[in-house]
C-alpha cells in the first residue's frame, strides 16, 4: 500500500454514526485552520462504506457511543477499505473500547464531549505529518526487512506488507535511526504531530499492531523492541 497526502489540497471529512451533530462545529474549526474541505455525513455503516468507495475521504470520524453492535468490527471493515485517517469518539472512561478501536485500525481517539477545535487541530497535524514524506532515495535493509520510505512500501522476505499511514510513519521514524531509543512523547510528536497533547496509549497500540505485521514472532520482536522505562528502539544494522 502506498501512502501520500497533501495537507494544502482540499480534503474530504466523513462523519459517521452520530457524529453529524458536530458537523457545523467541525466546519467552523476547519475554516479557522484554513483547511479546504468537503464534509460528508453517513447515518449508517453501509452508507459510510459507500461513501468511502465513492468519495475516498481523507479523514473519518466515527462516534462509538451511538453504534449498535460491534464498533471494532466496523473500524476493521473501514480500515480494509481505506487508508484514510480514522478517529473514534468514545466515552471518556471507556478505556477498553478505546484500545479495541485502536487495535482494529483507528489512528487516534477523542473523548466526549468533543472539542471540535482540538479535534481539527489534531487532524491538521496528522495531515501535515503525512505530507512530510521521508524523502530518502535509497531503501533501508535490515535482515529480511526492506523499507522504501520514498515509495511508502515495506517488504518482508520479498513480500509486501500492508501498513496504515500511521504505522508506516512510525516504522520509518524508528528505522531511520536504528538503535536509538525514542520516548513515547517523541514519537507522538514526530508521528502524530502533537507531542504532549497526545496519549501514550496511541504509541503502545500502534507498536503492537506494527509488530504483528513486520515481526516473525511479535511476542519476541526482532526489530521494534521495548526499552523498559524509556520507550522503543529499532534494533538492527543496515545491510548495505
């Protein structure tokens, strides 16, 4: 899967399942950030999938608190259909739901009540980070792993691995500085773009997701390792 975005280009924002009530506030916040966008509203999961295929939104906001059934499955289906940034809106104290949503493929979460200015600022930060691609002409090789930052592609033993844009950026941040320890706060700033405004759980869940895709044994990672009390490190020597 290749990844690319232009923060200055018009974007489509899809509001799903109960999120439409914040449509006007989000529109106002986007205008304040000088972001050109098209707001889309879907009142059901099926409608949201139709819009994803037809409109190819850049950002999707899903209100978990109003969804009947398995909201995590909903995110999984969306993630399989799009590389858009997916934000879930949850009850503040529902940590289990937040983690399930992130594990299912969401890029970030927001708690009720929704601060639309804060939400849009975080969207904008993610879009800026996505547009700032890793312009490295040479691929990075580590054992059986090959990373092509300029193409947005990752291969393990010659087979391409599908990563979300957030997972790919996380991997590149770590792999371009092998053996360096990154604090969660540093990764929040470099990958998500909002440092201490973010939540360390974002990093932990995305690291777990990344390991399931690039590691032969995610429970005994070869590449992305935990440095207790400090953060994460990408182990390995570049193969020339």
